């Protein structure tokens, strides 16, 4: 079996289990991790014995989102990388988000179904990854959000596709947290389970049931859905999403920027960064950062 630095790849009969494996960072996503993940997906796609792919996270979370620390040193107000021009800044995000588009369409266009199993934190890019999968299960401790919009960043059209226009805007314009029950209510997940073990048991049970169907039939029926969505305009929508992302990342201004967040990060690390970014939004409406509703 292939070995990777940032994921685990396991054969489980007709099922291929991929585990995001940076538990010390709550599986924060980096470009090398994405490269490992999508190479593993290609290997599973080419394996005639593989019928279903399941993606999970190691440790306490599915994924905390894109690794902020991997983006390097930037000017605290303009957010342009030190020594770079405004054109360099736009180009950087243009190509970064184009790669994100390729990764999303890669999963959508695989012939084999992909099930995301989410526990714990599922933030930002982690949420987008879970929504790109064909089915999404979660445990009761799951928390979804796009808190990066609070630090001059973009949302994903996948939220509109899954949750609908009004629900998507409710959470995409604030970065507010969503617990498992709310994620199920608005359509982000298929089902909620009491804990991770129960969730994984059901994911494997469902994958085994899918494996009893002809693989060509499974592929054709997956494409009925995914290619149908593309014909209805999904590809155009996520392509526009990619192009608008560069504008979102470039929308810093003197009164809305990440200077205080970065100053806090220099003094207190990621905890300080998150404290400044998310402090004004607490209590969150759902999840462990919300108020006790009793």
C-alpha cells in the first residue's frame, strides 16, 4: 500500500479508508497534505477492487481548515507577502484558489463514491472538503464553520448548493459556528451519530451495501447526479467562486484587516490570533463556544 507523510491510506476489503493525519494541528490542511490526498484518491480510482472511499480525520477533529501558518509572513494591513507587489498578491490567490477548484471537481468527477466522516472541528477548508464528498456523516460533537470570512476571506458556493441561498448567507456572512443538529437541519450532512465509532460503523455498512452493486452502475448513477449538477451550472458557479476569491482576499482596508490578529499571534501564538478574530463573535450560536441554552 502507498505510504504518505500527511495522510494514511488503508485497504478495508472493497473500501479505501483515507485519514487526514496531522492530529497535532487538528489536521490543518496544507498544499502537501492536499497533494497526498488527491494522489490517494487517484490510486483508489484506478484500483478495480476499490469500490467506495471514506475520508476521516485523525485525533480530535476532521480538519481545522487551511493551515494559516503555511501562508508565510505578510504586511499586517495589506496582507501582501513581504517584498511582493499587489499583482503578486492577486496572482498568488488566483492560482491557490484555482487549485482548490481543481480539487473539488476532482472529487465530484471520481467514478467511485466518497463518504466524509466528520467528528470534532470541521472548519473552513475542512468544511469545504466534507461538502465536496458525495455523502457526509457526522458525530454529535461535530462543529462546522467558515470563520475565515472574519479574517478577509471567501466563502464557497458549495454552501449554497447544500444549504440553500438563505441558510448559506446566514452563516457565510458571519463565519458563525454550526453544530451537528443545525448542519443536519440545513442539509450539510446526511445523518448525525452519537459518536465517531457509531458513525464509522454506519459508513462502512453503507459502503459495503454500495459495493454489492455493479461498479459501472454505481459510476453511472453517481454521474447522473454530479454531471447533472454541472450541466445545471455548478461548474460555472464554482469557477466564478474561484475568480471572486481573489477579490475577497484583497479586500483589506485600514479599518478591516488582520493587523490586530497577527499582532496577537506574535505575542500569544494561534490562541491569541483566534481570540482576536473570534472574540467579538462570542458567544457563538452553536457548538462548544455557545452559551448554555438551559
